[in-house]
C-alpha cells in the first residue's frame, strides 16, 4: 500500500537578531502616555559602548531635541568606563540619534503641531549595536497618573485572588 505524497511545509528563514535590553526608562512610562515608538540608532564613542554593555547608563530625565535638522539625545548619563584611560568620554554629553531624514521630518512635524515630546523609553543591544526605543509621548496630568496607579493596583489584587484559589 503506497503512502500518498505529502508536501513539506517550507518555512521562511527567520532573521531573528537577539536583543539584550540594557536599561528601561520606567519613569517615562509613569510621566508620559506613549503614542508611538520608533527604533533609532545612536552615535557613540568606544568607551561609551563599553559602559553601555556593562549596564552603566541612566535614561531618567533624558529627552531628544532637534538641532539643525538632526535629533540629539540630551541628559542621558553614560557612566565613565572604569578601565578607560585619559581618552574617556564626558558622561553627560549630547549624542546624535541616527534616523532617516524623512523620519526626522515626520517626528518634528508631530512634535510641533501636537505638543508632543520625544523620550527614550529603553536602550538595548541588537546585533552588537546600541539602539534606543524612542517614544513620541504626551505628558500625563496628575489625575491620569493616579488613575493608572489605581488600575495597576486593582489588576494586582485580581491576580492575587486568582492565584490564591
């Protein structure tokens, strides 16, 4: 008895690049309502990328600003590399964000017309390169923050009750 011919499923090759999250700006999620996110590159010097790989970066209070039709990351603290020499970097220097011109123009138009802010939400390594998840954000009012905290507490209570049974 002959078996019918079966077709093998062809799977598309996956171009999965491992991502290692270095730092998340949790304060930004508390202070802002994120409308859209965008992955952008960042121009770094040698000791900066070494410090980032060690997890020595702080995004709290950081933001992106436009200067001469380029986006720059301000107030991001990348700690001095411990094994660096006299050529170590300045921890609070401005760093250029790498986007296409069209993307920069779209972001700047949205920021100018709707009163939004560009805030770095997280930094991660993707394929050995540092990337920043930049959020187009709207500031939350105080009552919005309280509402978010109340929802989170209610959800936590529900999960606790469900796990208890």
